């Protein structure tokens, strides 16, 4: 059975977080091993899922992790101040120079989230004079993994033709070991410079709980980074200039964020499991380039897939298609074209694949949403 996209993403993230932990502790050999493993898994994702909308993001991560490996291998005995030049060049590496190629049209359903984002980001950016009282600068996207949070953030940057700056625990805590809070300030300084030049900026913090969450065993670095983020987010509300800078944070564990941090995100948007309508749209999106048998009713298939994430559904479509490709090779040595995908192909795949998010986990997200909702 092929490994799911969500599973591989989770593995890559764990390796990256572990690498950061070793990096901070000065265990550079272990850090290098884990960065390399993260890179290996990310490359596997790109190879197995060439149509994945986040591959441009993953290529950027690979570049950052490989650079850190190179730094650690050549500068193990050099002081932290030498590793981080302090000239702001590292910040430029976090900015995506190419278009991300993702728009709202590539995201099935999530209409409530899209509307909230339009109100908070798109409308003020296009017509700021209509918002004399200002507008929201912080948006928190939370919910089960594999439901489109990162894809949604990338789409926002495309919708406003903005600059996309990506941050996560691995890039912040390893790239700028020892003076992370100073470089957080550099990120926001760079964002203000870009905004003054006329371009809106999206600062996207992926897995924000790993970077800014509250943990029992914290060291001074985490606290200083968190405080610096709070200070910088408050600074975006400067009355003397209405910056077009927006901070979008995504997390699968919103309960790890403290209330002071949550308050900075005036929009808190729950990204739930896909609805029936969304599942139909996802199936149409993922099967549009495939040949389906007449016995495949996407409406009925969507009913069967109740409880599955967007990522789960994509994996199921890919696995069903793989059955026809495998058959082509085994029976016809790969000659000709695969047969149409039948309902049996889907049902056989579903029989061995359960939803990646439990009903109990969904209840936890819904409970948190009832407490902190802010659309």
C-alpha cells in the first residue's frame, strides 16, 4: 500500500522539528542526520505527488534545510555569530520569488473561510479607503491535518498578487540559532519595506504551535521569540501607516497557543473536514484527468467518504488509479493505456484505508472553536 501524502508530510515535519531540537542543543551531527531525512521525505513527496499544490513550498524547505546542513558541516566549530551574518540576507531566502500558482479556484468548498479572508485581506488591500477604522492583520487557520490550511494561505498570496514569506519552527530556530528573536524583527522589517514599495505581504507561519506554542519544558529562546512575535504583530497596527502586511498562522493544535497570542489573531477560522458538497468537488478535481467507468457515481462515492480529509480523498483517488496502472503492467507489460477506473477499484481501496482523523479528534476541534471562534 502506498504511503499517503499526509503521512509523509507528518514524517518530514517530525524530522525537521527533531533536527531543530538537536541544532539548539549543539548536537550538530544528529541535527544533520534529521535535516537530511526531512529533505529525503520532502523529495519523495514531490516525486510521488507531482501535482501537489504545495510542492513549491516544499522545494523552498529543501533548499533551506540543505543550506543548514552545509553550514553545520563546514562551520561546526564556528560561533553562532559567524553562522548568522546579521545583514538580513537570510530573510530574503524566505521570500518566494516565483508565483505559487494556487488560487481559490483550486480549493474545493471552504466558502466560509474564503469569505472571512476576503473581508480581512482582499477587500482592504484593494480598497483601503473603505476601511477608515482599519482592518484585521492576523488570521489563525486551525483544524485537522490534511484539510487545506497551507494551500489556503498560499492561495491568498496569489489572490492579492502579494509577496509570500514562509516561516516555521525549523527555519526560524535553526537558521538563526541563538538570536532568533532579532531575526524575527528582521522579517517584519523586511515585510514593512516591501509593503512601503506597494506590494502586500503575507507572512505565513506553518505549524505555529511548534514555534510559538506553550510547552512545559521551555528555554529562554522560545519565550523571547514568542514575545518578539507579539510585539511585531502589535506594531502592524501602527496608526501612522496602514501596512498591507498580514500574518496567517496554521496549526493542528490550537490549544497549545496561549490566549495572549490568540487575541492577536482577530480572525480565527476553523478548517473542518470536507462537507458532502466539498467531497464531490474534490472528487471532480482529482479525477478530471482520469478515465472513470460509468458505474462510478461521484455523489454516492462522496457519501462513502464521509469523515475523510481532503488529503485522504486525493490519496484514495491516486490509489484507485494505481490499481489500473499496476494491472496494465502485470497483464500487458505496460503496453497500451490503463482501463477505466471502476467503482470496485474505489471500494477496494477504501476497504483498506480508514479516515486519518478520528471522530473524537473532530469533537476537540469543534469544542475549541466554540470557545474561541472569530470569523
